[in-house]
């Protein structure tokens, strides 16, 4: 028995000695190779790998998420590890194909090609969900009780040979509401680059800093790791109210659908834009156009073009498709300039009052036209005439004749001065990329007695954007304070703490508070039963407004852009809504009623939502409802004779605008943030 124990002990000792010698030989000859393999199989690159940051969220004013980043994964293949043993190849390929649905040919090519077969980092697939990752991990986990019970020995052996596959964390930008507020929110080209909307303007704020994970050998030849954690991006809370935004988009869609397939083609209008703002602080509560696009699939042209048209764009390969996409992505409310028409008449009268060239008691005689040499510019009701009109009457009846007289009293220098005071010809500084400026006549062109000055007095002959118009009107009715319009109110870190509260910015005083009160009063008259804006009145609420019917250039085409801007309540404006309908699909386009109905539908819903209470008696409950909207669209709006168009080919043409709208904020490259740049440009 003693001899047997001695022999057994000797054999064990010899076995340990042999094992020690073998380990020493392997460590000396192949130790680094196996260490690298361990690092790779533990989902870490040997040299280093990026740990991506999470881009911040975009929310509406109530915290509803409009844009966020969800964690996804990249499938990484370590070809060198897979190729170390032949028995690793087929099981690994089978697992990738069966579980993740990857292309077998692509995998084999990576494993066999001489340029990649020794690579330790080949990206096979991006945007793999956490469920797919878990399914792959469950497939390769042969140590679980479930695997032992359900798999055969051959299957366990096969799955044990799946090597060299790991998952790298990444983030994918997602938009839970798809196309809602698409032009405001914008989208990212990749996870962290963007040009459009809030995504583009606040891109540097939303982005964070990537982390790093390093794997290396120390002086003792031991594997060590160093991890630098990523810094996640900040989130932004917008001023947008999702409920108001959805109301606006609903009525735009209803209008476009109802007016479709009319005498001028398939589309309900060439363009429709709506902006809702708080006149007390410059906050934009909603902004929408008629062509929303899916933020999760922004390059999808199928809703706008036929398959044949898309194919032709691809075949041309001359930038036509990109131009089409830009047309979809561009925000009409800030990027398109147009002749505003009569919605600027309150501003012209406000300028004349503020400059003291007219008095509230002054009257003007409208005989239906004004002559400038051989050129006649007509009033809206020519060949009839308004007769003697007060300032309130000029706005109420939208009298072009009276406005031309006021423009002449202001003169070129003062008129142009107040155009610039109201910020026409300059960007408003709104925190969105791609804002246009419009273009004004020079003082020389606006010489006294010119058709240019006469036309400009009632909103023809120069161009502006929707955001310029609504910002100017807000200043004219809120006491004279020009607030820089903005769409973001707070910037928060990843813990939800507010790190920057964006306060309203008053950049100038446009008119005095007394003049502002008069403008409110005059715009209130527009909503009376014999005013041009009577149809837009929401029963039970005091409100002011102004119609607009601008004849587009070239005048002989008889195409019109109609609009309406209004606010409530009359004495203390809480909300302003501006509606533009460009070329409504009707035989006769020159009628602001198209815009008035959109305005009324929107206001009918958002006033109660904003807790703005009725301050007048409800006299017509039917009119307070929205059934009339469908009737109106069905009738395609018959002319009422209340048009406020100049309707004369002699009206001055707008000056040429050869400027290019850029998306990038150049000031940011000089170390100034987008937000600061907006404030500077607003001043």
C-alpha cells in the first residue's frame, strides 16, 4: 500500500512539473497572442475602443419627448480569432446568419480576404437592437441549465466554437412622433451631425464627448485597462406646445385635403404656413407647413414624387434628388420670403403715428385709386371708393388708397427707417438654421411719388418671412417691445438639472405704448361685422386681426398669396396666430378667407386650451363651432368683395434677391454658441 501511494504521489508530481513546463513554454511563445484573444472575446479591442456618448433629448414645453437616442449595438467580428482554428469558422458564420440574419457571403469575404482576415475589428452590422444582442448571447451560452436540457452534445460543441464576435455600444436617433413638428425638430444625418431644425441649431449643445476604453500591457506584461467615461449631451426643452402643434397640423391637413384636386391641380395650395407665438416673450408655441416629413425616414421621397420621378432623379445623378430633399426639409415659415400684403398695414400706420406725421384724429379720402404719372394703383374695391376714412377705418376696410397717402407722408427715409425698426430686411435671430432676410428697396428706389413707396405702404414690392411678420406684429400690439423669437427655453444636463434658462430677449422698442394701444384698437375693428376679418372672429372672444392678399410677381399671372394674422384677447394679447396660404387651389385666389378659416379653426381650439376665457357674449353658437370649415372648403370660397388686393399690374415689383440662405451658423466656428449668435444677430 505504501509503494502504491509513493508511485501515485510521484506521478502527480511529475504531472504538475510537466504542466508547469508546458505553461511556461506557451507563455513564452504565444502568451501575447492569447492575451489579445481574451481581450477581444471579452468585447474589448486590444488597443482601444470608443465609448459613444448619448445625444441629449428634445422635448416640448411640457416634457413630451420629440427626439431621443436609444441604445443599439454594432456587431464586431474579430477575423483573426475566428481564423485561429478551422473549427471556429463554420459555427461562427452559422450563428451570425441564423440569429442575426447577416449575409453569409459578406462574412466569408471578411474572413478570407487577405486585407481583412487578420483584422480584429470588422463592423458587420449597425443599429442592432438589445433584443437581437440578447438572442445572440443566449444562443452562445451553453452553460445555462436550459441549454444543457435542450441541446445535444453536438449542438453544445458547435455553439462553444462560436468565437470572435462581440457587440459595441452605439446610439440611434429616434423621433417618437414621426412627422409631428418635423421642420421645427429637424433630424440628424448620423448620430451626432445635423443641419436642420433644433437638431441642427443646437447640435453642439445636444452632443457630448465620447469616452475611451484602452487595453494594454504594463511593464510586467500584465493586461490592464483604462476607461474614460463618456460625457453625455445636454437636453433642450423647446417652447413648442405639442397640443397646439397638433391642432395646427390638423387644420393644415384638413385644408390641403379639402382644397385638393381643384382647378389649379392636385395640391390644395402651393404652400401653407402657420406660426403661433406668445407676444409677451417671443416664444413660438407652434410652427408648421403643409409638407411634413417622417423624421425617422427623412430621405423618403415617395409621399411627394412618383416612383418614375424618383427613378429619373437617381438616373440623372446631378443633384436633382438632393435639391428635392432640401425642398422638403426647408422650413417655409423662416426660409421663404414673399410679399406680405396688407398684414403690414398696421405697421405702416403705427410708424406714421410714432413718427408723428399723422394724428389719431386724422382722416383720409379714398377715391378708389392713386395716380403716379401715367400709372394707376387701385384700392381694393375699385371702381368703388371708401370715401372719408379714419385710421381705424383704413385698417378695418384695408384701404390701399389711404395707406399710399400715409406712405407719402412718411417719405422714403422715415418709411425705410421704420421697416428696419420692425426688423424687415434682417434676420430675427430665431434659434433655427436657414433663416432668410427678405429684401427691401433702397432709399433711392423709394423716392417720393414713386410706385415703389406707394406699393410698399400696403405690403407689396418688398419681401419678408413669416417669422419677421409675426415678430413685428407682436411688437406692435404688446406695448412696442420687439422680442427675439425663440423655440428653446431651457437647456438641461443628463440628470434633468437646468443649466441654462433662456430668458426672453427684448432687442428694441418699435413704437410707443400709446401707439401700440391704438394699433390694437384698429386691428380690433377688423373683426367687426363689417370688417375684412369678420369671418375669422371666434364668437365669445375679443380679438384683433388683419387680412392680407398679395398679388405675386409677375403680376400678369394673377397668382396670389393670402394671409391672416390675429390675436386674442384684444386688450391684453396672449397669443398670436399667423396663417399664410400661397396660391390656394381655386379659380379666384384673391381672397383672404382661405387664411381666415384656418385661423379661426386653430383659435377655436387653442384659446380654451390656453385657459384664455371668453370675454364677450356668445351670440352664435353654430358659428363658434367648426362645421362651417367643411362647408367653406366645399364651396371653394366664393368671393365676397372684401378682397384687399391691389390687383394692378402696375404695382411695383420686389427687388431681386440673389442672396443664398445658409444653414450653418458661422459665428459658432469662432467660439460663439448658437444661442449667443442668435442674440447678437437679433440686435
